[in-house]
C-alpha cells in the first residue's frame, strides 16, 4: 500500500495489473482491472450504518506479547466478533503513522459505505453475521491505530 497526502494505492495482485486508487481530496475510489480492461468509479456518499439489533458485536483488544515493540510502542491484537465469529482481525500499534492510519480509515469508510448501500443487491448467501460489521459498523474502531504493513520487493519492471 502506498499512501501520500493526496492518494492511497493498494495493489490487488503481485504484477500490479489490478489496483485500487483512492483520491483523498475528491473522495473517489478507482478500482482498475487490467485483465477486464475496466475502471470502476466509486464516489463517497452518506449511508446508514445500522445493523440488525439482534446482531451481537464484540471488540477484543489484547497485548500481542509475542510481537516486538515498534518504535518503542506495544503491538495489540484487535478482533471484531459478530455473533461469536471473528470477522476482522489486525495487529495494530496505537499512535503509529497517524496520518497514514487516517488515510486508511477514510478509504475503508468509503468502501464500507458503498457496500452497505448495496447490501440489498448482495446475494443472501453472502450476508452472514461476520459480513456486516466490517461493512456497516465500527468504521472508526481502529481510528487511533494503524493496520500492519507488509514489506515486499516489487517484481522487476513494476513502476509505482
């Protein structure tokens, strides 16, 4: 993932053929598919983040004892459970890379809003308790934390 003041880019595959580009100023996401030769454009729109009252949501945050400290800060394991099923989990470092974390939260919020607004078009077999919370709720649950980054060497000839 590459993050600047104006853009966030997330490659979906190793060869860089498909990627997501978020224009932070315009609040527009472009999903580029080289294989399909298409660009899906998603604009930020308000949405209602309510989920069924019968859905039991639980946040679990624990110190990740096995993880080394990063810049002197402890690492925490965060999990979001829905009806007892883990639907999202991350290793997070509170306060680290605050501006980058803000960009990720913006992007996740826009994508979640899109998915929530189109929930009625989603096949019922896909809508399980673990599907809803990351989509429509708890968008700011990790607002003061940053998701882990995985360093990798880009394939030869890949331009970023």
